[in-house]
C-alpha cells in the first residue's frame, strides 16, 4: 500500500493476466462503493492509435507490451482526475485496431479504479495509487475466458485469438505482466475462488482506510 499522504481521490490499480478477471473485479468494486462515488478507467481504451498504418500492419502489432499503450495520455488524464477535472477517455476499436472519433466523458470521483494488463507497469501511475491489486488465474482458465471474450465481444476468429495467445499474449505475460505482481498490495487468484470471496477480503482491507478516506473527501 502506498505510504504517500492519503488524499482525494482514492485510487485503486488492478493489474494481471488476460482473462484473470480484472474488468469484472473493477466493475464489482465500483458497484460495491457506488455510495462513495466511483469511476472506472480501463487500460484497453488507451492503446495507441494505429490509423496511420495499413490494416495488415495493425494486425501484426504487438498489443501486449508496454510500448502499445499511450502512458503519456494516461498520466495526463489521471492528473486531471486528481485535480477534479473530467477527462475525454478514448474509445478503441479492436476490429480495426484504431481509436474512434468518439470519446467517453469520465467525471472525477472520490474513488477511481484503473484496470488493465499492465495497470501496475508504469512507475508514475503506481505512485498515484493507494491500493494495488494483481489478479491471476491458471493459464488454461485465462485462455478459455480470453477465447470467449475475443470471439463473442471483439469480433475475432478462434484461430486468430489462439495464434495471438501463443505468439504474443503468453510470452508477453511472462516478460511484462507477471513481474508487476511484486508491486501488488494484494494478489487475487480467481482460478477456483469466486470474486465474491475476494470482494469480502478487499472490503475488509478497504474498510480499514474508509474512515480516513471519507474524512479526506470532506
């Protein structure tokens, strides 16, 4: 847990492997603390725009390494939220691998939850987090979840999803994602334990800070 002076907003970072349950956990926490006012920022919206490349080149881009993410914009947006200003979060199309013309307005909130594969990668963002969580699950479980999501939600084919997992996701997980677990205040394994069980553990941890958090919000 960060030792920096507690101030509003309270920021939770949720990192971990693909298909581990990061997005679900983030949404569950946002609902859990909706009475406080919560905003969720997803890392997937911050992939660098690839519209200047041909589609064939975009498809070959490695989207599972830190260089694929626009950390400069992420830092700028977090600074805006901390300062109490809304942000225009990008919208990213996973079919064309480009940003769309639309954005989503995210209003500042007392609780900000940032989730993504490499949510704990950037030192500047980690320094802004009050609580860092790493979500993990067995590799076969994560692969099955990834297949379902990419085929049904992102318009990918089964063959392309399997190839990406083999050639990019798995090796990049070992190189970049797994090492960020060392920065976590709490490691959540969703292989067999449901998120309900972990929500209870996180809630107990959060309740210890909630009095100070509520006071900091005024």
